[in-house]
C-alpha cells in the first residue's frame, strides 16, 4: 500500500507529551526538517520552555480528555488550516507489585497510554481522512510484546495500544492516511529513572526514538522497534520453549522493575503520576 507523500518541510505536526524526553527530541528533529510543530503537554510550562527553544508552538493538553484534545487540534487548525502529522507520544509508567498498585494508578495508566491514543486519533483522523493524506505515529513500547514483572498494568496498556494502532491502520488503509507504531526498548528518560535495567537488554536515547518516529513519515511501516533488531522478538517468542525463556529471564534479571527500583530517584516522577491518579479518582 502506497500513501501520498508528506514533505516535512512545511508540514504541520502535533506532538503530545512534547515538553521533555521523546516528545521534545521528536519536536527538535521535526523542526530541523522544516516542520511547524505544536507541542501539547499536561505540564504546559515544560512545553512552553521547549517550544521557545525550538521555535515551536505550545499548548496545554490532557490527552485523557477528548475536549482538551479537540482544543489542542483546533488551535493548530485555526492557525495553519491543516494538520499533516500526529505523534501520540504521551505516556506514564508506574512500577510495582500488581496486587498493591492502587486502582486509580492503574486507571490512569490506561487513560493516558490507551485512551490518549484513542482520543488523539478520533480527534485528528477525520481531518486527515477528509484531506486524503496524513500520518499518525503512536509511540508504544516493546513492553507491548514482552511481559515484565513489576509492570503488569503498564504491559497491559502497551499491548492494548499496539492492538488499537494496528487495527486502526488496517481499518483506514484505503483513505491515504497511515498509522505507524514505534516500539522502543527501555528509554533513558525520567519514566525509566531509578530502574536498574536488566543485564544485556538494549537501552536507547530519546534521539534514537525520535529518529524512528520522524523516519516513519517516509516509510509508513506498521511496526518500528527501536533498536530495529528487536523485530525478531515475535519469532523468538514463538519458537523458544517457556522453560528456556524463563531461564533467560533469570539470567538477565527481569524482575528488577519489581524488586530493585530506587524510589528516591523516581520520587518526583512517581508523585506526578500519583497526583494525576488522585485527580482522576475525584472526577
């Protein structure tokens, strides 16, 4: 399936979670390609600081609120008359024991990581389909394929995010609009702060993920693991017997997200997630 070409020089791109990390790195790379970029973030001060540095636009955005997403997209449409690219990047990653995780935290994980993508696509896709061209990039995670102790609900949210992304891609593949899913391994951002990463497992920088996101505008591939060699996981998971897989997990230390998290390092991030969870629990 071929899609209408999108020239990033002059394109209008929306990036959620754009204040820092992967979102900020993606915005910077898009700007270097000549795109006009709108950064949406719950932390609007961070989005404005990044936008000021890049010559981009910043807007308050709660991806879990469809009305907030509508306002964000409408601001870009009112200013430029079109949207060409949507990067659904915002996400949260609480860690800990499945049975003791608060329900509000689990709901927030799904609200941001799954409903955030749904809200973004339901807001922007109608405009792209009407134009007969456009591209959506949903940033999920290899955690959407690889279950990890200590991340059960996060895993579930990323499995769901991958599923909805692939299904929407197929549903609208004849409209000229494409949906790509970028699946990073562990990324060196504040989401992964305080987590001793498993031995031998790949880690990547936000710039690596940004390169994959921006590159997808040309390739329009369905799934893009970062690093690319993780594309072999599907085959590995299918052919390796479970006892052998468990042995490998023990060797690399796959329970570290459950047993070895430094909560003093993660404190600021965890308090932010708990604050979001409490706010949603009151509504």
